[in-house]
């Protein structure tokens, strides 16, 4: 057990939250880290470079293939409370042994895979070729040994289809616990995490609530004056109130408010949703069965 700094009342509140809640790791959800390129300047591109690569395709077939591997990507800094600000950036998504990445017989850097890459995606290959020297100097124990010089360093090989599902996205570093919802197949880099599974809008509401941030500060790591580290090792232990027949009506109210907030933020990121967010805070207090005194502890620290 971690040692705790706080008053007796805060200690009792923390224990109550843990008694009522169920750790996120025990929910029917999965938590994943974003992709690691190993060299952002090669793989992360803007609209202009994307268009240039597509225009250099020799025919419509190559262009269609190329469009499918250039995917929109979010950075940790792009994730806000209930919305994200896409910076118009794209990632060239190249798994290990691409485009033969589904061939399980390939082990290690494959010349066969590279030749097929040149044949099917010459425009993308020529773009990455400009960075071959720098790409080849990445992790020397792996680059050119476990995977080809042109592949992403960590491509989420066992779970990249999860990015195409509805998901919660949250940054790994932030001044406060915050998350948003995505159903647009956005990828994210290693500065953010995704959660897939069930009851996602309920989970988003809890992440963005004063209650959960109060608790997180008791278990999370602070990064000087820059905020908190929201790593999986901390997030997976957040005790969230399980959904039961007795609290289902409260959960439904919360999810309805989340829908309103998401719709408002989608139309206008600057939309004022504080009234709805305060309503969610009050409903979350009910889920944890907080007294007025306990609510006062949470509110005063926020």
C-alpha cells in the first residue's frame, strides 16, 4: 500500500471510494497505448505532405491503397475535456513486415516485404527513403533485425484494430484528469491512451468528474509543475462505481448529459457546458454516496 498524506477525513473518504468502486482493470474494457513511430518527422505528416504523396501515386489503384495507410492521428496535447482538437496531422501507418504483415512465417527484417512495399506503395516508400539513415539509427537492437527500417517502431501490432472502434481517449500527461470520446477511427501517439469496451460514455463522465480527479491525485504521479502522469498503471486502479439495478437511473442520467456535452462540443469546442458538467458531478457524488461533508472535501480541493 502507498503511504498517504492527508487528514483523517480524507483518508476515510479515500477508503469509502475504494469500497464502493470497482477498479477499472476489473471492468469489461481494455486500455492501450498509442503508436510509437521512433521518428516523427518521417511518419507524422501534415495535409500538404499527405496530398503530395497521394499526387505522386502512379495510378488510381496505388492512390487508393496509399489513402488507407495514411490515418488521422491525435497527440496527447490534442485531448481536451469531452472533445479533441485535431491538428490536421496524419500518420503513415506501417506495421512490421508491411505489406506482408499478416504473413506469420516472416520473422525479422524481411527483404521480401520491402520489395513488395516498393512495388505496391512506391510513393510512400520514396517519402520514407529520404529518412532511411535516421530511421535505421533507431533502436539498434531491433531496427533492421526484428523489423524493417521503414516500419513504425511500435505499431500496436496486436491491437491496432482497436483504434477503429468507439473509444475513450485520454492524455498521459495533463494538468487534470480528462478524457474524450471518439468514433471516427482516430489513432493517437504514445502520449495518449485509449480505452475500448462497454459503458464508455459513463467512464468518460467519471474521468472528467471532480470526484475522480480528487481520488486520482491520491494515487497518481505528479510531474513537477507540468501536471500529472496518467499512465495505465494508475488509471487501471481507479475505483469506478459499478452499474447496478439500483443506480441504473443515475447512470442513464449521466450518459444523457454526456451526449449533450459531446454534441455541443462537436459543434463548437468553446461551447459552455459547465452546467451539465456540474450536474454530472452531483450525480457522481450520489453514486459514491457522499455526505455533504465529504462533498465539501472534494470541492475544496478542486
